[in-house]
C-alpha cells in the first residue's frame, strides 16, 4: 500500500506541467507559458492581466475576451497595475494605442496572403 502511494506521488511530481493557452481576439491561440498572470478583482472592466517582461507583451482579459498588446514597456505595465482606476489607465494609455498604434501587435503574414 505504501509502495503504491509513493509511486503515485512520484508520478504526479514527474508529470510534465501543461501550460495554459488563451484565444486572443485577432491573433488566435497564445501560450501563456512565459507570462505572469494575475486575476483582477478591483476593476469592473479588467478581469485578468498577463505580462511577459522579456518580450514586453501583455494580454488583458476584458469582459470574457482577451486582447494582446506588444512592445509595452515594464514602466507602463507597472503604472497600469498600480493605477487607482485600471480601466481608465488602460483606456487612456494602452488601448488607444492599438491595434495599429504604438502597442499594436503587428502580425507577420506569409508572402502571398
């Protein structure tokens, strides 16, 4: 019995951990393996925020959907997370800059598409 329990625990500890993938509007599935995600409960608009500091990429959960923002500096992300009103900061400093603006993610399309 102890051997079976030990084997089961070892199996759980050595099993590969899966990463989460979310469907991002206008981009398709994105693997959140390199992102640090936080559930947000202090905003009526923002539900979840995921940020990858190395890539300066952010994914924001808004009312059941996800939007992606690229080349977003850590200072802007930190300001967003510490803002008294996350929705207001987001609308004024981040959302208005996309999809073709400063934080818009430019999707590279294959030639001929």
